[in-house]
């Protein structure tokens, strides 16, 4: 493979950034330039709900310059993304069209899940990250519009939660008291403390991670003069002491003390307070500042998808771990869940030649099997609809919004008749609808084999034989109920795949 030059562009709430990387034949990613330009799109986005023409003009001028830089570096490919600041405004499509026409740059809009996952990839390529998450770590990713806290426990993602308080949003809410430092600090704390208290009670669930990992702007400037341990971490007490000295200073005073070029940056005060309060609330022993950002994640995501870098971290394991944590929160993870999970995977594997789905869809099926019963916590009568609502209202790191829709719909239609495509076309395209239909048919059949929820099966094997799916089960109990109701679910399966499922039962004795 020849050396490839790649550019990662990110349009944020208060700045637009470009990083240029070189990817060598040895599959090493090296940063060769980094440029940031202040464009406060959030000023309009979070107050007016649209981006005004003056800011659109300013944004396009910056992107034109980025385009010239990419030509100078002979960039062979690029990716440009934005998240909250363009995703949630009323004139998103018009802004994207103007960018394309004026600069030639195509900008993709990331969902919150996609945005945070890409940022998380910038950490996961660091071998030190694996050590930290084995001991428990909370990643606090602070952006302009929101922050995301993701808890890793025993090496896997446990839970993730978006908190709607980013630096730019905080500033826009509190502009009128910005110069009154005491009030400004107390108001920021009131805004974030409630959200952090809810997070601690609902999502930490008594867990105390050893590390807090801080991602975002300004943090490197705030601590650039501080001593760190050999592994790049800093003791939490020392970190808090360092940031507390800025708490009663305005942004100009902080900038002068840190010798920053921009002396009047109102986001500095908000960032100091936010990083401090997050660290205090999580209660970790150490803070790690990896120094990476979304641009690094964009480059790593691109390299992995094009098989230029091999991920060492088990991202699929994170998805299943987060799904289990979500199901357990609603008391929906039981012995029945394990039976359905194993059975569904066995059926999927036996049907590969027929269903035409990939390893990724197998992961979505397993996630659906894990989350199938979470809605029963809300309603036994409308459990499937409740499960759908819980899944769509939650975030599972590593899943896109569309994938979460596929999982939630699979759970819903494993219990109820599949809706016509016309009723759901605003939520998914035709290809995704077909995937939902296939996964729901498999999940429905798997659940039918443990209809009594008594885990009668000791083992399940499945194989394709002509136009039949032969499901060989070993059991110590009678399966009169399961076999009696099986034909109902078998008919639905046959309509989707044109394959007839049959049970072959073998009794075993201890």
C-alpha cells in the first residue's frame, strides 16, 4: 500500500478544525498538520434554531481555506462531519447545500451515538486505554452542545449517557451574568449538578471507577504546566487543586495566566467549572488526559473501515455489554434471555446461505435477544411496545441511530405482526426494513422454543436441510407447550424465508 494522505474535518459548535494524517504501508497513522478556526455556530444554533447567513459565509470561507490546504498536501481522501450544531437547526439542508456549492466539501451529519463512538475510537487504539478500563473508567467527552459520560467496567462499556450541557450551550444560557464571576460559577454548578446527580444515581449504580478520562478542548491548556505521572495520568486531588485556582477568575484572567492567544474566551470559565464538577462527582482516583479529539477518531474510523488499521479493542463486546446493562436495569435479563440468545444465534448461523445477512446483523440480533424483555418492567400487556420505547430512548455506544431502530423494531415485531413498510418508511429504508423482518422472524422462533420460560433446553443445534430448518433440541422435560405453539411461529418464519422450521426432540437423563 502506498502512503495515503487523509484529512479529517469537524464542524463544531464554536470552532471548525482540520487534521491531516499520513497513513503508511506499516499501518501507522501520523498527524502532519492541525488547524483550528473559531466559528461560533452555536451562537445562532442554540438561541435562534437556525444558522444565520453571516455565520454561513464565515464557515464557507474557512472551509475554502481548508480545501486549499488539502490540495497543497495532496490529500487523497477526506471525511467532513458535523454533529449537534447542524443536526438540530431548522436550515440544516440549506447550510449543507451552500457548503457543497461554495467549497466542494460534502459534510455528513453524525447522530449523537455516531459522534461519541468515533471520538471513543480515538482512545481505543491506545494500549493504555485497555489497562484503564479493566480497572474501571468513566470517559467524559465534553463538546459545545452536550457532554457524554460513558462508563467502562471490567474492560467493557457498561453504560453511556448524553447530558445536554456543553460549553457553548452553557455560555448561551448564562450570557447575561457572564461578568459576575460568583453568580456565573454558582449558576453553572446548579445547571450541571442536578444532571450529574441523576447520572450518579441511575448509571454509576454504586460503581466507583478508578479513572476519569477527559476529552474536549481547553483541558490541555488548563493543565499544560502540571506534572503528570509516568503513564500520563494525574492524581484526581492534584487535578482538582489545579483547576480550583481558576474557579473565581474570569475568562480574561485565566487566559492571561495560561498565556493563551485568545484573551477574551468566555468558554474558558465554563470549561474549568465543568471539568472540575465532573471529576468531583465521578470520584475517581486518577484523571487521564489523552490529548485526542474527534478529528483523530474520524481518521481512525476511516482507516479501520478501509482495513488500513486493525482494531485491537472488542467494540462488538462493548455493544453486548451495554445491552446487558440496559436489560438488567429494567430486570429483563434472565435465564430465559440466555436461552433465546443462544437459540437465535444458532438459527442465524444455520440460515446464512438463505438470509444473506452479515456478521453485523448477527450482532444486532443478539442485542435484540438481550433487550427483548426490558419493556415488561413497564407493562406486561404492552411489553414489546415498551421495549421499543426504552431502546430508542437509550444510547448503546457503537450503534448508529438506524441500528438502534433496527434492534428496537426487531424486538417489537418479534411479539407482534410486522407493520407494512409504508407505516415505518419515515424510520428506515427498505433494506433496513427487510433486515428487521428477517431478524424478527428468527427472534420470534427462538423465543417460541422457551415459551414456558422454564429453560427446558439443555442444548440447541440447527442445520439447513433442503427446504427445512432442522432444530435439534436436547431436553430433560416435556415440550408439549412449545411444540404445540411452534407451528404459529413457524408459519411466520416460512413466509419470510421460504424455509420450514421443524423440531427434533431428544430427551436426555442425568
